[in-house]
């Protein structure tokens, strides 16, 4: 675990985004994860998502946190201190973020397995990482082409 300190929301998100992006580019199967907090969680999420291979999820409850990991393979958890004011709920969300794996059936708040999860979901998710990586490459390539034209 690495503590990157306290900073403005945009600088803190930039530091975490760089760390996760670098870890992911050095290891495609990186399990590195980051945690960011600001007023609503939205500002840090927007900023962190500017980095390649970062999938920052701004969540407001445990269920959304589990689903962000299981379905979207979120690797940065963004919390809002003005939104998630109950410290015990924040710890539950953190635990859900750290324990839930990608493409593994999540549980609902009551502990029951998500009823909508099935083989079709798992099949779709098994190829979604490649689609996400393709879109990221296309965006980077497009941005590089735009810079060259200037």
C-alpha cells in the first residue's frame, strides 16, 4: 500500500491515476487499485479517468461498488465525503472494492447472489477488457494525430 498524501482533488487524482496507469502498462494483469476521496467523488473520478488503463468509479453504496468491480473492472474507487457520511458504510464500500473480483458474480446488499448474473454475462465480460483496451488505443491514437496536425 502506498499513501500518496493529501492534495487538491485534481492533483491527488492525477497522482493516483499515474500510479495505476503505470502499473497497468507494466503489467496487463495488474491488480493495483487506488482510492480517492473528494466532496462528491465525481471530480477525482473525472480526473483519474484521463489516464490510460484507469477505470475510476464514483460510487455511493456497497452494491454499486461491488458491481463496479464485477462488471466494469474498476481499479480506482472514488468516494464523496459529502455523500458517504457514514464511516461504517465507507469501510463496507472499501471492503467490497478490495474483495470483489472482475467477472465474478457479486452479492447484493443482503448477501444473496445477484439474480441477473448468468453465463451470458460472464461470456460478455470475458471479452470486454479487449474492447475497452481497443477504445483506449483509438482515443490515444486520435489524440496523437490531433497533436501532430497542430
